[in-house]
């Protein structure tokens, strides 16, 4: 029991609970921080999306050739196609996600505590449940944004239509398909992002505890509280491990979802047709198109976001 209390004390020094945060400051400052991270990493999403929708006749089949092609035709702005739409929807989606994540995590930890699992297992289950729940709530806002931004990312590429901005995409989608058009791939988005979020947060929560245990924290071997630099290093390592795990597991679904969302209005294939086309073009490895950029994206996004998120939590602790 004493060892358990010691572990909880150590993690109490490295993790900040939701009830200890100044919520107004958290949301306002968080909007600025996450916008900055999005600006830095958005081009990776554009490259990944283009790779996933490329046809077998497309010359640009590698990340470097896609980047070279974008810079040649559109310059730096080409790497930020659809950015305005994403940033407009990302802020409310992120608020919903983080609120659901933190509140669910508290309830999930209480739920699994009676089972007396090991600390990493408890963290994996509770964080996984919280990540999946948060993603389910956020998808209602994020999917229409995803549909619009991805159409802008691939416009004029490999035969895809051109648009005059996000509103033009929304107007044309609504005209041809109604509100349902903005939720194309919603089921696959839920199937992709919810498990991905669950795997990411489960891996992040459990890997942190494994690393802390490896470093001797939470045992009788080391009573001194870890330094801030050590905490940040462990959180970054957890983010990289989580990104690698989640990207490897969920890339096939993400590739199918992306193709469904960007297909033109006149030719709307079923999920089965998308799968058949991928296999016909590249075999089973076609499902892992864009794995490199997706792995980099999830690791970079995840690590940057988690460090920003943990920093934000430290910044927004309420004064007692």
C-alpha cells in the first residue's frame, strides 16, 4: 500500500488534475498555443493527404516529390491550403476534446481503481477510455472541417476539382449532397480517430509510467521529485511512442477515409470500391500510403501537442 501511495505521490508531482486548473485561462491561452503548433505542422498533413489520394498514374509518389511539386506550382502558400478552414474549426473541436478528455479520465481512473491493476495498466485503460470518448465528441465538429480542408489540400492535384476557398467547397458539397456530404466518411472517421485516440492516449499514459519506473521514480529507490527537464523529456518520449503505435495501427483506415472524403461529387465510390482500387493499384501496401508522413505527423503533432498541453496545464494551475 505504501509503494502504491509513493507512486501516486510521484505522479501527482508530474500530472496536474483537471479540478486544479483555471479553465478560462486554460482555454484562452490554449487556443493561442495550439494555433502556433498547427501553423508549424500543418504542411505535413497536406503532404500525407496528397500521398493518400494519388492515383497510380501520378508522378508524385513520395513525400519529397509532393513537396517539390507543391513548391514549384504554388510556393509556400501551397503547403497551407485549407489552413483557414482547419484553424477555424480546430479551436472549438480542441476545446470539446480536451474538456471531454480530462473529465472522462477522472471518472475512468475511479472506475478501474478497484480492479488493482498495475499502474501502467490502469493508466492505459483510463487514458484509452478518455481518448476514445473525447474523440467521439470532437468528431461532430471536426469531420465537416476535415472534408472541406482535404478537398482544398488536393484541389487541382491528380484530377481533383478546384475551389475558391472553404465556403465554396461547403456550398458545392451542400448543393450536391446536402448536409450528409459534409459528414462523408464520418463512420470511418470515428473508426479511425477514436481507436487512434484511444491507442495514443493509452500508449502515452502507460509508457510514461513504465519510463518513470525505469528511472526509479515512485519506488523507495528515489524519493527526490523529478526536475522539470526530466518531466518534459519523459512526456516527449511518451508522445513519440504513442505516435508510433497509433500511426502503425490506424493508417489503413485513415487512407480509406481520406479517399472517400475527397472523391468528386460525380463519382462517389463505396468503401468496398476504395479498398479494391487501393489493392489493384499497389496491393496491400496501398493501405499504408503516406505512412511515413502520418508517422511523422502523429509523432510530431502528438509530442508537440502533449508538451504544449502539459505546459499549458502547469501555466493554468489555480492559486490556492
